[in-house]
DNA sequence: CCGAATTGTTTTAAGCCTAAAATGTTTTCC
DNA sequence: GGAAAACATTTTAGGCTTAAAACAATTCGG
C-alpha cells in the first residue's frame, strides 16, 4: 500500500503545480554502473594495446576513425566523431604524423581545412591491431548472450537519445 | 536457410575443436555505443560542474567518495574505488587540500598510510553540488522508464561481471 | 631477530584533455 | 566590394592521467 506522501508526489508530478524534491537514486546508481563498466573495459583495452603494440588508446581510436574514411577526414570531423576538443586532435595528429602513421595536407579548395589520412604503414598497423582488439572486446563481453547484446544495444540507443535531448535542452 | 559455412561455424563453436575467425562485430558495436553514452554524459556533467560550481569532474568524484566515508579513506582506497592510478590521486588530493576541501593526516598506527577526509567546507560544498548533480543525471536519463532503468542495471551488472572475469583471466 | 617480500605513497616523464583566446580563411549579406 | 559573421585550426595555460621507478614502512618466514 502506497504511503500518503507517495500519493502526494504522484499528484504533484501529474499536475506539475508543485516542485517536490524527487528521488533519483536509481538513475544515479545506473550512471555510476555505466561509468564503472566503461572505465573497466577502457582500462583493460588501454593496457592490452600498450603491452601488445606499444600504442595508446587515443592513437588507436583516431586511427580507427580514419580507417573507415579512405578519402581522409578533416580535423573537425575527427574531433566531432571522437567527441574530443579540437586542440586535442591537433596534438594527437602531430604525433601520429611524426611517427609516420598519418598523412596530413591542406585542402586544395579551402585553405582552412587540414585533411588527414592513414599512410600505408598506418593502415597496415591499424588492421593488425584491430583484428586482435576485436577478440579482446568479444572476450570482455563473453558472458552476454546474443539476446543480452541486442537488448543492451536497444537500451543504450535510448540512453544516448535521452542524453542528447537533455544536452540540447541546455545548449539549444 | 543457413549457409553451409554457418553450419560449419556452429559445429566448430560447439566442439571447440577448430578455431575459426568468428564474427564479433555486434560486441564491437555494443562497446562503441557504451563508450559513446558514457562520453556524452560525462562531458555534459563536466561542463555543468564547471559552469555552475567552477569545479572539475575528478575533484567532484573524489569528494563523492569521501562523502560516503565519514571516517576518511586511505589514498589506496580512493585509488581503487575511483579506478585510477595512485599517482593520480596524490595530485588530486594535493590540490583539494590546498583549496581547503580536504584534510589529510598520517595514520597513527601505520606511518605509510595517509587518511583523507572532507573538511566542513568540503562537505558543505559537496552536498550543495551533489543535490544539483542528481537532477542533471535524472534529466539525462529522463527518457528511460523505470523498467528500462532496472533492465539496464541488470545487463550492466552482467557486463561488469563479464569484463572483470576477462580481466582476471589475463592478469590472474 | 633479520632479511625479503609486501604494501602505501610519491615522483618522474610523457602524453592526454579541456576551455578559451588567438589566427587565418571563407562566407554572408548589405 | 567590404565589413561582419562563421568556420577550421592552433595556441595557451592549466589540470588530469598513466606506467614505471623510487622511497618508506610494515609484515612475514626462517
């Protein structure tokens, strides 16, 4: 049987007339668990990349973006895709050009734009790492059934949508 | 109708006699989506903390750990809980002691150990931030029904367990 | 009891990351 | 055409983060 205060809360939330301090402990716990999972997996992948290939995770991520774009990408594109700041990409690219994994040139048609591509070396090294990386991920998620995976995909898609809407509300 | 190669794969995966290159594209997509969700929410929370309270996310996270431990924690405890390196905590604590949010003292019984606590100021400021933080999280997850939340919690618990097992397999 | 592991923390070196300001380029629109 | 807005990138200053090595204190096993 619901307590009186619960009924009042329900009325409030329906009428939206009064703001009562609502309980969001469940969402908070969900967020912490989501963060834990990501941190756990990310740390594991970071460590394996370092041990097996002596490469950092951000470098790998950047190369992964470029592998999907044979014609190259602009720094802005990369920055949006990776959801990191512009300045971050500048430095990352600098180091990867230095090590011979990336090729960088100024666009012919718009001199503001820098187009970057994987070099032959970069692509070869990335493919080699990516193949192994995929097995790590499979292993990390090994306990999930195909149905679990589908269901998680669905719920995370909903989560992503929800978060994007919330972000847009703040920064329209 | 399944292709012949699929049947062969299924036999292989049952008998475990032959290693065939299996397809783990779904798990990979799941991992990328998980990472996207976390990055999205984390970035949003980071920005709001900075705008509203001029505090960084790591500082907030550290204070959150200490708020749950009135008797204080050792640096190692904090490091494990936050899943970050020891050296990271050292610097973070340094800055928070400097700003008057934390109190740090050497343990009486074990002179290796540093025990840190929130100061009165630290606790007050944290509580103020935490209250608002909770509403942000609620808003970010607003599109999820209570059932969605429960289901996500369950699947992420399973994911966490799976990842921990996988990590333990590599580093026993 | 004492040397050897173990544990807790700090230091070091390098890289990652952000927000904000600065720089150079293109587009817009009067 | 030219000023103003928008865009792409870099720079700056500061903080975060890691792995590995160094240091300090305790515990363990003989």
